[in-house]
């Protein structure tokens, strides 16, 4: 085979594989998990990476959604996000405590009771 024909065959094969890849990607998109695996809680003291899968799975800590999302009444109901009630500014919030205090009350209390992790700020808050 001539070099020119080999190059044409290689280009055609590359284009065919590219088209197959694009069609496959579009036809079979990755499904999002029903519940988040990890979430980042933004904070001026440093963002907190919360591993929800670890907290909620039976292999992990085995907590139920209602342990943190206290407004969930039905098992299939979407949990209310903390910031929907607990606002950063306590004066604007309908809830008794603001977002920061709500997280600290739930997270630190639970970690202290279960002895799961140290409760110093750097354990959860990561600057950067």
C-alpha cells in the first residue's frame, strides 16, 4: 500500500472511531446518583467537604436523612437544604439559628457523641 492510501485509511478509521465515540457518549449519558456522594459546604472559615455517602451508607455510619434534614417527613421527599431555612444572617432567617450554628450544632454534637473524629476547626474546614 502506498503511504498516501495508508494515511487516508488511518484518517477514515480515526473519523469513524470519533463519530462512534460521540454517538455513544450522547446516547448513553452517565446517570447522576439519586443522592449526592459528596457536597462542599462553603464557609468563610474554609470550605467543608461532607462525604454524604459515607454518612448515609450502611457500610459507613448508617445515618438516615432525617438525622440531619429534620424537616423530611416522607422517605422519598427531597430534603430541604439547610440554607433554605437557616440563612447566614440570623436577622433575615425564619429559623432560630443561622446556617453556621445549625451545622455546628448537628455536626459537632454528633462527632462528640460518637467519638468519630476530633472536633477542632481544621478537621472539617479546609482553606484553599
